[in-house]
C-alpha cells in the first residue's frame, strides 16, 4: 500500500503541483465542489448549473470544430434534438431523467452521424453553411407539428433533474468534469493510451496528406461528429430537465454562436479553453440581463470582448496566460514554470538569455 501511496504522491507533485496551469485547474475544481458549502442562493446555483451545462456544450463544439477542422455553425442541433427527445420521453412515456438523458444523447449521436455525411464531401465555408441549415430545418419541423412538439411555446411539464438544486449542481458538475476529461484525453497528442488526438490534428492541418499517409479520414471524421453529438446531447438532456421546458430556443442559431464565442474567447483547440471561456462569459451575460439597459447592449459588449481577444490574444485567453506562466524545455519538452532558470528534469537552460550566458 505504501509504494502505491508514494507513487500517487510523486505523480501529484510532478504532474499537478509542478505545472502551473494544471495546479490552477485543480484548485478551481476543488473550489467548484466547495461553492455550495458557502452559498446556496438559488440564483447563484442556477447560473453555475447552466454554466456547467454550456461548458460541456462548448467543449463538444471545440472537439469537433477545433480539433478536426469540421466547422459546425449548427451545433445547437445536437443539444436541441436531445432536449426534445428527453422531454418527449419524459412527458409522454413517463421515463425518469436517468433514462431520458442518455437516450436523448444517443439520438443526438445518430443525428451526428447523419450530419457527418455531407461533411465527407464539403469543407470550410460550404460545410459551415450546410450545418447551419440543420437546426433551422428542425425549427420548421417543430412549428409544423405544434400538437406533438409544442410549436413556438415548447414542451412544458418536464420532470426536474433532482428534487434539490444543490444535488443537481453536483450531478451536473460531475458529468461535466468527466466528459471534459474524456475529451481532453481523446485530443491529447501526447497521450500514450489513446492516439486519436494526433490523427485529428493531422486531419485538421492537411486532410489530403493525412489520407495519403494511410489514415482513414472518413472514419475519424464520422467518429468526431458522433462523439461531439453524443456529448452535446448529454448537455441538452441536462438542460431540458433543469429548465423543465423544451422549446425552439434550444435550436436557436445564437446558441451555436455562443459555443463558438465561449471557445474562441477561452482558446480554441484546447478543450479547457471552452471551460474558461464559458465560466467567464456566461455569468457575465446572465448578470447583464438583470439590468434593462445592459441587457440591450450585452451583445455589443460580448462582440467587443471577442474582438479584443482576437486582436491581442489570437490563441485565446488561456494560451495567452499559459505562455506567461509556463515554458517547455527545449531538450526534453517537459513543462516548467516560467520563473525557473533550468528544467526541473534535465537541467537544461529554459530561456534564451541563459543559453547565451552559458555559451550554449
């Protein structure tokens, strides 16, 4: 038992405490678990629960569009399909949330496979326009069958996620953390367990070269759409059971653009950038809605914030911060805190001025 504890302790010191960004992430996760112990105000918990749901939604968009280059402007399709599926199963068949949420996610996965079909032939702007049309088509179907799908009013009377808002907070938080961790590992090019990340990177950078190298790009693009659709579907199921209504707003184009905004602000092609962007922007957006004047100009403020980030932090907020607190060793590629002069593993100089002084 003691060797195992020593191994865990060594891993925690070298893989968490020694890497600034991972330590910050670990501390933030611990803080999230302790928030209900300090406050249980319904408004704060509601904002945090919806933020966690949108974190999962935005990260699933980054998994698809950021890592594979399949630019999806209709990502709300997956969330909306899962939300309507969960609402219909709950209101008509009486199924509980623990059953409706995964079933809604499976339907979203199937829709992801269907949407992937045009992605096999289209790229860039053409793919973006095609994906944009899918939620618009579904909104038309919803309005065409108001007796069954609720029309513009939506489907009301959906069973709540849990009887307690604190319990709902922890449930959504755990699902979000597990899902984000899975996406992060799947896209990690340094992972020794899963090699999907390096393949997705290759497809994004040059699909023709990747195909010429023997990579089955069709298979991995379909896989990316399926995984992204499933995880966005989980977000849709959680959302509909929390707000207890499924309406056309879950298919709105603005919802897709919110995922894009959150991810680009935090840092695209990182997964954790979507987490940071959502946790910063969504509470700000929700808070601005409390003031009638600020509610009118909140879209302008969000656009200005996005322009500022794209001009001065092209890689997103998280990359801008990481570039200032972390540095990769030029010899062994191990991440070090930027204040170190020598690598913590191989003792190689980390900064150019040290190399010059040492004659390297």
